[in-house]
C-alpha cells in the first residue's frame, strides 16, 4: 500500500487514518543499473483478505505486478498493490491487434505490441523511463499475467522467471549481467521465500533471508549482515509487533473491524490512538502528548480536511478521478492544479495567482513550459523519449546525444562547449570529460560501488566496502586514510581519521542519536521527544543544557539557551513564524502574503521593513528606515541591476549564467572572461587586466598582474595549496611573496615557511583544534580548551572566564557584560593602576550593533539595509558609505571634511576574499592565504605596499609596507575590521579577532555552531563568511544511515547541524548535505546570489528562508554540476516530509525544482530515508 499521490494520509508507525490499515515497507535489496533491482516488501492489513503470498500473510513484494484481462477490459496491479482499470466498452475491441488505452486518472498507458502487453506509468512520482511488459495469453484466460520484464527505452531489461506455481525463481539485470536467485522452503502447508542470493566476488551471497512460523507467517527478515527485523501477529494474522533493526519496537491494537486503534513504541515513542466515525467519515488521532488531530475523508479514503490540535485547518479538493485540484493551507493560501485529458499536470497556480503551464508529447514528456512571467521553455526528445535539446527564453540551447544503449555520450551547452562520457558493458560511467576535454576515470566492483577515481591529473582516490556494502575506508591521493565502522543496524559507529583519532556515536532504543564522543573522550548528549523529529535538549560537554519547546501542533516555539535566555517564536496557523521575541523581550512581528512570503516586519521601535517579490518568488524590492533596495532580474532570476539608494550595480551574463561585466554607478567597469568550464581566466579593469591560468582540475596555478608580476600557486597530492610565489617583472629580483605549506593527514597546516615573516610551526589536538604556534623555533601561542571548547591562552598567564554557552566574561584585566539576549553590551579594561576604559554597545531588535561609545566619549553609529548588509558607518569626523556587489563590498565612500575618498573593491569570484582594491588611480592586488585571509597587497609590478602578520584567530600583529597603504580592513572571508572597536563586521555578527570569538550568540543557535560564540572549530581550515555557521553545506562522505564526514574524517552529522538530504548518483555515489551555510564549495554557494539560479528562483532567501535547507543544498549541487547528471536519475533522500519553512515551503520548492531538473535531462526521485533533518 502506498499513500503517494493518492491523497491518503498516515499517522504513527504508520496507520492509514481513513481505513485504519497498518502498513509498512522495507527495502531489502537495491542494485543500481540500467533498470535497477529494488526488492521491497510491503505489509498491509488490507492485504489479509487476499491469499497469502510467498512472503506470508499480509505481505507482498514490489514486483507483485500483474495484468489481468477480463470481459470489462484490463486490470493492472502496480508495485504499491493498487489496482487500476482500463475499461473497454466496445464489443468489437480486439486485444490481439495493436491498441493504445489511456487511464488518465492514474496516468497509465496500456499498449499491445506483438505478443506482449506494455504498461507505461507516466505519473509525476513514477519513472517514465520504466516500461512493464506482460506475456499475452489466449483470449478468455482471466488468470493474472505475471510481470515478464521491466524495460527502459533503450531496451535493457530486468527479466523475471517463474516456476509452475507462479513463484519468481530468477531475476536478471540484463545489462549488468547480475542474476538474483530466489530460494523457497516449506513451513507446514505453506511454501515461502527463504532467501535471495546473487553470485559476486567468486561466491554466492545471501542478500536477504526470511524466517517464518509454523503457519507460514514471516517472523524475521535478516539483512546481508544477519541483523533482523522481527514481527509478531495475532490469530487473524494482523501485525501486533514490529521491531525494525535499530529503530525500536512498535505494538498495534485493533478493533472488531480490523482497524488499528492504537500503536506505541518503546517508552511511549510515537504513541498513537485513533477513533473512527464511519458516518461522518472522520478520524480523531491522539498523539503521545494527548493532542488531537481530526481528519475528514471521502469515500476513496482521501483526506479532504485536517484540523490540527490548535484548530488550524488544511483542506484538499479532488476531482472525480481522485486527483488533487486544490490545496488550501490554514491561512487560506490556495495551490491549484489542472490536468489534460490524459491526466498530465498542465498547470499549477500558487496562492498569489502565479504559476506555470505545461504541454506534453505523445510519450507523455513535457515539451513546453510557460513560466510565471509568460516566458517559454522548451524540450525536445528522440523517438525513445531521451532528451535531445532544451531551449530557454533567451534562446540558449543545449543538445544531448545518446548511444544505442541509452547512455548519454555527448552534451553541448548553450555556448558551444562539449562534454563527453564513456561507459563499460554494465553501464557504469568509466570516464567523462569536462567542457575543456579533461578526462576523469572511474572503476567499480561487482556491486557497482565506485572503488577508484582517477582525476584528470592522474591522482587516485580509493574506496573500500564491507560485505554489507558499507564504506569502510577511503584513501586519498596523498595517502591520507579515513576508516569507518558500523553497528548491527547499519549505522555509523565510529570514524577514525588520518591521525588515528576516533569519533564514536551512541544511539537510543528508538534509533535516535543520543551521544557523540569525540577524540578526547568527551560526550555531547541529546534528548528526544516521544514525537518523531523533536529534539528536546542538547547537553554540551560541560553539562550545560539547551532545550526546545514545541506547541501542540509540533512547531518549535521556544528555545532556552545555555545561559537561560529564551527565544520565543509565535506562529500563524500554517506554522510560519509570525513573531519573534528575544531574551530582552524585543518583539518583531512578521506579516506574510497569501503565498507565505515575508512582506513586512514590524520592529519594537515602530519601524517597518518591507519586501516585494516577483511572480517567480524572487526578491525585487526591500526597504527599511535606513536603506532601500530595488533588484531588476532577467528570466533566470539573475540580478541585472541592483539599486541601493543613490547608487547601483549592473551585471551582464552569458548563456551559462557566468557574469560577464560589473558596472557601478561610480563608473567602475569590470569585465570577466571564462574558460570552457566557466572558470574565470581574465578580469579586465580600467587599470589593466588580470589573467589566470588553471590546471586540468580548474585550480588556479598562475595569476598574471597587469604590471608583469606573476603569482604562482602549487598544490600537494591531497589538493591542498602547498606553495605561493609572487615574482616581479625583473627575474633577478627576489620574490615579493614566497610561502610554502606542509599539512598533517587531516589537512591542518603544520608548517608555513614565509620568506618575509619566518618559519611557523602549528600543532593541533585530537579534535583538530589549534593548540600551539611557534615562530622561528620560539613559542608564539599556546592554547588549551575546556570540555566545551572554550579556549585559554596558556602562554599569556592571564585568566579567562566564560559564562554559560561560551560567553567570554573575563580575559585578563578586561571584563565583558551581556544582555539577556546574549549580546555584549559593555567591555571594561582595568589598567594596573586601577584606571578603567569602558565601551558600551547598543543593539536593535534585529540583532544588529547600532551604536558604540568609546572610552574617549566618541560615538559611532551603524546603519544596515533590509538584508543586514552594513551600509553606513558614522564616527566623530568621518562617514563611510558602502555600496555592495551582492555579498561583498564594491565601493567604500569615505567622507571627511566634506571630501569623499572612494575605494573600489573586487572579490575573487565565488569567494569573499578580495582580489583588488583601487584608491584614486592606484590599484593594488591581494595575495590571500588558502583560507582566504589577505596577507599582502602589491601593485601590478609586484612591488609590496602592505603585508600583515596575523595570529591564530585572525588578529593583526604586525604590518610591513608603506604607511599610506596601511588601510587593509579585510580579515577572514566576509569580515571588515573596525578600528574604533577592534571588532570585525561579519554580516550577521561582529567578531573579536583578539579573542577568537563573536560578541553575540549565533542567530541560528546550535544549527549554526556547537559553540554559540565560536568563530570556527579550526580557523586554518574553516570559514564563516556570514557570521552564522562555521560548518555546513556539502557534499560530504556519507554512510548508509546519513552520518557525514569531511575528507579529513571529522564528522558533520550533529543534531545541531543535521544531515537532511542525500543525493545518490546513478553510479551509486552518495553525497550528503546539511542545512545552513557551508564551506567554499558548490553547496556553500547555495546561500544567496552564489546559489544556482533555479534555487534562488524557487526558494526564500535570508537567514530564515528555505534556501539554506539541505534539500536545496543538494539540488543546487546537482544543478550546478548538471553535466555530471544529465540523462540520469538522481535520488534525493529525506527522512521526514519536506518542511514548510521559507514561505511556500520546501515541498513547493521541490515541485518546481523537479521540473527544472527535467528540463536539464535529469530525473529526480525523492524517497524517505533514515537520516536526520533540521527542518522543524
């Protein structure tokens, strides 16, 4: 039984709310291929009315697919056990001749082709590339025809063979040449399937085994590692006990009509009680807290209304065919659907009346889409249904070529570049080129796991797997190795990194992660609610507690932080945040439009912040009392002109969305040139051009400055930057910059040889935190950490004291004071003679520092635009205005004595690090460390104008260069240093470089960082460009249960930074993505302007938008690297249904993004999976 696309709903473990049917699905075997072999078992109490299958009473398999011919037509039973009817009213109908029947209600097509019947399921949630075939029987034979084979459009098959009793005996994946054998045993009078085996690695391997009781009821199902699921039944064969491995144990109680009236897990986990009223077609469900939800359903069992415990009502309207035509959220927002005569979805209209329309061809594939702006997008296919061309509204055309095997072998993009692919006999992608013709190579084991990857430079990465298919070891080109172990339930038990340090994971009886033990033996613990997905508390390594409170509808409404401060959230009927009250009692009210988009914020001081959106959900206007923004966009949603008050920034793009020019209202023009891989090769500025040369991996290896200087960069076998050298035009002159880097097996820089500043040696502890730094053999810095990672400067001899949650309250003679919202409001320095210097800090309700008063009585004030970008900084005799280029500063206009001095900044693309700065007529170029910290400014000829020496946490300790060039405010990526405070503005927060901490709590709470004031766990390898999260994004190494590790072995999958989504490629590679802001890679760019344009188009931006949710990170990666996925199906795994954050919610976004992927020749399969999610 499946609820997918039927309008039915389930609760508990699960139970259908209309029928009371208990059902469960288990995937026992999954082998990818041209036609995947996915062996799923389904149990449903509704199936007890049927004769027992070879799996026992109530059980069926995903391949119990049949076609039956009777006098009325045909009956097709699908993989979910649902029967669909093709009625034939014509008495002259001849089923022996070729025919075509359409079942528009279920979106099915039935054809007679020679001696087979062919069924194509073209529904939105089905893979239209899979065709079901049945061997035709003589007229009058009304016995069900078993599934003969499943084919893809290229003719590759999954073939089924049966014995005389109609039981499957063999399944063959034709292209992959894999054979699966079915073995049976006798249990009393019943014949039952006992195991499925395959031959691999020189032996027969039992992929799954089943045990039964004397009456033939399944009691255990053992996976390949011999770990069981166990089941128990009553005398009517109804399941009363279900214990899935690693996920606890559930019991069920039934009424006299065989409806489930109660289910419960261990310690009341997911306890559910159901009360049915057949007359009114109403079911009341009571959860483990006694909260009641009412469901009203129609004669089909489809839920037409759901009333939450608080009274919020959602409704659904279905047409006579049972298709959803109207969905109304609790706030009255309406999402509408239209269908054509064959059941295709031809229009979707959002609550604001915007939407898109679709047209299809005879193969049921979309050929044309008219978007919310009236723009046309088209797709073309060959006779087999493979995508051969796409055209966007601007005329950008992509073409695709496929070989007879159905493998995509060539792609040409809209700019004429070509990418090619090669495959082995089994269909594994063994090599593919990038757009510039550089080839990568892949090798696989018998099960299709990628074992070897050779990059275009010849570097090799190796992967090993255990008997169960779990990844056990990864060895990188530099020899660094990560090792993984697994528990009986297939969950990650430990990770051992390249330095042989271990991280261990503990799980509770219901499968929740209850503790993470780091390499120092310290445990961070987690407490969970009896309702799924509700984290109740995090107890850090110091025993401090952060807790969460939920309302009766399950929405998070209160967050009590380590220091006792409370963040309160009020929500509307749809669960969207309508007000936030911080620890100081400051209240921000939020107003939304019918689509759930934020249109107004009302601040405690009476100010308002307003937002306007385009029909495609792009932000186009925002205003507050300090600034106004107008964003003009093209058909892709890209910003072509951003008006910021009196100034603007204009952009142009090519057909690949590469930015070609940046022109500002101050007359600055920058032109960008790209290679075939869309990587920058030239930057043209008024003062001259910077040209870049890259290696086959796309890494910059030489940067040619306009005055003849050359910056050379080299990398080690692990891909880490190992050498920087800046040479002037004069070959006899000494290099202006010369640095060499040496790393430990975890990628930490343990030695830096700098020709200017000397030789530095760094040491790191078991958790990769820095603990020592020496310069020229002499101790420079020493650090120690308490259990919760609060650091001490050991060498200073000065006491440091912390409050709850890591708030610094004393450092030597300096004391800090915070308000109840966790924001620093005062800093007091006490000199040896007892004199005092005091700074005071004032904040607004949006957590922005607005005013500073220094010990000398100077007052500094700061203004921000509606996005939180600082626009004005005003002091006693100076005012600085900032003009932004998306996420980084383009101009600083500094006014002193009625005279303006303009600085123009240009960043390195896709980073927050500066490339160049122009003041008056002089342009200086930045030389940045691997982490993005600017170490030198030089002119085009390579002459030094500024050089800085920084300590471990980014404090500037020494400067070399000319005095007039001393103004270099950039620090870590995304930071801008202020002399008046010693803080660095970091967008959403301010950072204290001298202490290595922020001055306010992370606005994301533990979703941003485990330490609320910490900049990063390791400043040598992590960045935090927004001041929100020092870790996040992806892709990461991922195990079968969703625990993620970086290449250095450190684990990402913490409940405070959870894995929400996994992408599985057609080759079986698994990549994990977490919610939040991340590191410098493809998904890190999924944040704001750096995200793929489709993500920006169909999600909400900002710190509370759903752009940062894992589903969006994952799909941004796929879209940004679409050349790797075209012509294939990728799988997106999410544990719980997509959340409703970000305005219209992730579910709405996923609907649109599925279409975006299809337009690019990529099919998306979304399935649940046992992973954590950070969506509340």
